[in-house]
C-alpha cells in the first residue's frame, strides 16, 4: 500500500523549483497560481535567496505549489489516478493543504488561495513577538518534553523517530541551545515563527473565516490528519482541522502510526522532498521510501507506484 506525503515549512531551498520548469505546462500553471496568490512563484522558486523564501507568507504558497506541480508530473491524471493508486495521503503542517488538494477536498486554485491567507496570517502573528523553532534530536521522549516545559517551550511538532520540534520565544530557544536535554542535539530551524503554538492563536480566526467560504468535497483517498493521526472522511472536517491546526501541535508520529496500521509498504514524498522520507526510514522500517526531489526521480517513483499501488489488505477488509 502506497502513502503520498507532502513536506512542511523549512523544506524549501533556493532554486529548488528550477528543474520542474523544464516540464511541459509547469510555467503556465505557476503563472496562474502566481496570479491567485499575488506572488511570483517562479521567481521565488528559482532566483530568490534563502532569506526571501524563509518568509512565512512566501514559503507556504511556494511549498504547496511545488507539491502540486510534482504530483501532477507523477500521475497522468491525479484526480483519477490518486484514488486508484494511493492508499492514503497526508501532509506535514502546511503540507496538509497540499494533501487536501491531492485528495480532492480542495481544488488546486482554492488550496493556493487558502495557503496564501494562511501564510499571511501566521506571519502577522509571528511578528508580534520574536519567536522560532528548533529541532531536538535524540534523548528520552518524556525527559525531552519535560525539559521543554521547564524552559517554557512547546513541543510543536512531535515527529517520531526521536525528533521533537520545540517552539517559543528567541530567549527560550537560546536557553535551550545552552541547556540541552540529556543525550539530545538541538538544531535551529529556518522558520520565522513559533508555529503550532499559542503564539499562532490570532491566525486561527483568519483561517476559520477563510475556510468557511470554500467549496469542499469529501476526500476521495484516505486523508490522515496532523491533529491526531486519524483518517478523516468529511471534507468539511478536514478544513475545520486545517484552521485549528495552525495553533495545535503537529503529531506526525501518530500519522506514521496510522500509515503502519493501514499496511503501508511504500511512501513517496512530493517536492521539495527529503524530510518526511528521512523520518519514515527510521520510524517505518521495511517500508520503501522515495523523495521526489527533481523530475529525475519521476521514473523511479512510477516504478514504486506500479509495485505498491492499490489499497492495503486492511483497507479491503474494512470496506467489506
């Protein structure tokens, strides 16, 4: 059974969209989405430097656009092929909007418009106080969480595979760098806010207003939510969760537990790929993974799809 996943903020690097522009129709599609978002996505994906694409209001639409472009290149007809070939889909943080489009909950155009509003609202919330995020790698899970709590930090992303992302003020993160949990490493992340914490509460209202006006459909492919790792069957429930998730912790560990329960045998991460496949290699041993970083990986990804496509045995039993 194949799972399709989309990465979150921090996965972007300067120029990562450049090779995708060589594919037919990509430039025109990005021009259309640039008009929807009010951003020159081609410029930001090919020419802008690391600081420019670190901006939350830029990074989030850029990531969703990249995920959708790469998925379109992977499938001849995503709307028809994904329900037939993919057993489940999920996204990490802003990648949830990519997953919502890939599973038919939102149109691509609505996903781009919504992610632009999300990025602007979260950037505005982040501007109130200087905040950020750092990955905590290794250490005992309970001890790490207790240590973060002691420092006033939140476990904003519980990613599994020995990784927790701490979020809070610049001062709190500086204290973490000086006072690390036992047997753990701390790595600052290239994001511009304490996402998925109470610092993002002002953005929730903006997201609730935005999703209320959307046309939504129930997902045609099982959609696994960051909130609790559960499979969500209602499109309206998906968008409600998208609104609230900006201030709630990302439970990617629970998403991976659900993949395992569904019988995952292969996982493909859409562009800009690498982060989630890395976590899967550690947390889902035996599962084949592929990071769709450039068009050079399309052929290998299609071979993986051919080998692992279709529902799992567990899904077939539950549908009877």
